C-alpha cells in the first residue's frame, strides 16, 4: 500500500511555487498517493486535475500580510491587520483546520507537506493529527514580498521549529533561518526539465528582444526593466523590444511606460514560455527582482539557452556566475542594467557562450530529477522513522 502525501498550496493561480509543486506531484505519483488542499478556485485547479491527484478545496486565509517598515501608512495599518487576523481570520482558519483534519483522517494521510511559509495551516493540521510535517520555504517573505507573519517573527520561528523538516530553496534562505529555527533545515534547489531540442535562431537579426517573466510589480523590478529600455533608447538603441510575460499592469510606473510603450509588449500570463522564446526570438532575459529567494524563471531561462541579466541580490546572485552563465547588475540601477544589455547587444559571441554555459549549469545543479531525488529521500527518511516508531510503540 502506498503512503499518502497531502500538499498544502497557498496559490490559486500558477506562479513559480505552484509550478514546482505541480512538477513534484507529477513525479511523486509513481511512489505515493497524492492529495492536495487548495484554498480557492483558480487556474491551479485545472492544472491539478491534469495530474489526476485528489483535490480538496477548503478556503482559508494566509497568515502573513504586507508590511513596509519604511512606510508610515503601513506601520499605522499593521495593528489593524493583526487585530482583524486574531479576531476573525484566525478563527475562520480554525474551522478550516477542522474540515481538513476530517479529510486527513478519512483518507489516512501519512505526511503533510506545506508548499509555502505564508500559511500555517499545514503545521496546525499536523499537530492536530500527530503527523510529520514538511514545510517548504520558497520565499523570504520580508525581503522579496514585504510580508510579515501576523503572529510576529518570534512566534513564526517557534511554529516553524515544530516541523519535522524544513526545505529551503537556496543558500540565501538557509542563511536567514538557520540561526532562528530549531529544527532540521535542508537546501534543495528547484529543478527544471532540460530540453535538448529547443530550436534556436540566429543571434544576428534586426531587433534585440528582451524577456522578463513574472508578476508585473516593483518587487519584481518591472519598473527597472522599463527604465533600462528607456536608457537604451537614449543611447540610440531604439530597436530593443521588451516582452513582459506576467499578470498585472504597469500603473505603478506609467510615466516611464508611456515614454517607451512602442517598445514594450504586455503579454499577460504565458503558459508555454519556451514557445514564446522561439516565436519572439528572445535574445536575453531579465531578472530585476528586489530579492529572489531562488528564481525559477532564472533557471528556466538558462535551461532554454538564453543569457540572463540578473540583479546582484539574494538567490539571483547565487544562480548567476557573472560573465559565465549570465551577467549581474546592481539591483535597482537601470543605467547599470542598460549598460550590461548594451554589452551583450554588441557581443553575440558572448551571448551564445553565456547561453551554452547556462544549459550546462542547469544540467549539473538544477535538473528536476535531482530535485525530486533529494525530496524523495527526505520523504523516505521521515516515513521510515515514523513506521519504526509505530512498531516500537506496539
């Protein structure tokens, strides 16, 4: 009889964390029966149905909220957010926990795996039914999304310490939490499929096509990408086209967008990025995020053979070796990014070399098979220990 793994997902749309969860589910189904708790209807439901796993929809609130300590309005609003959470949302989450607990017991779940540090639901359910809990920290919270736990950081660390194992996606995240959380923490890089037959076009063509993937926001540095294109235009490089593949709008940087709107293409969410890369003949990809915990889009770009220009912070600088598999620029500095783009525009040989090295980097460090193998070993270790304890007890 197969062990039964229940994943807790915090997203209803499909972003980086959910893409990796879907990949994990697809691979793990060979060994385990898979159950997934989803907090609402959205694109992820359709994607999960394709995997034929068991889906349980149960609405719940996340346990983090936006907090910008440099913004006085955010600081004033924070006590109100905490009060609302403690008085209403935490109570509603309690009833959701009761429903999920019943689901867990009815289906004889053997292990719970939370896919984000933004929800405590998995931790609470595991405690209720005395099951091992794996907590996947795919984000910093504060540094990347300006989010803060509504119970405060000290209580968050205590809760995290109850997990049987915490998986973090980069050394940068590991460094943040290793001295604060008292349980076993292991770094497992996310992985991607390496395509050996991705069609590549010539580096020599009229336009220079840039791609940025991710939600359009300041946190992802959409404004920096736009400003860099504007700087290139001022240098006379008016043939640079920027493709933005992600949900959201550009109202937060409308002024700069209007100056270069003819060079910018808002694509919305794109499911098949490799097809986009081929169809639009993408030359390079931009990672302008304020602080990526890992950066799945960075690795996906490398796997596709595209040179990546990334901000020199957190997980991004962990993935990109400057002038080997990409270029690093000073985070938040659009002029520096423009300078690095210009360097690659006039050096197609370097572009090809960076792309080639990016593919090799992915094969060695970021293959999905390696990610799945390590995660499977973690499951086996925990489940084996649980079964041995059961035998000892009886």
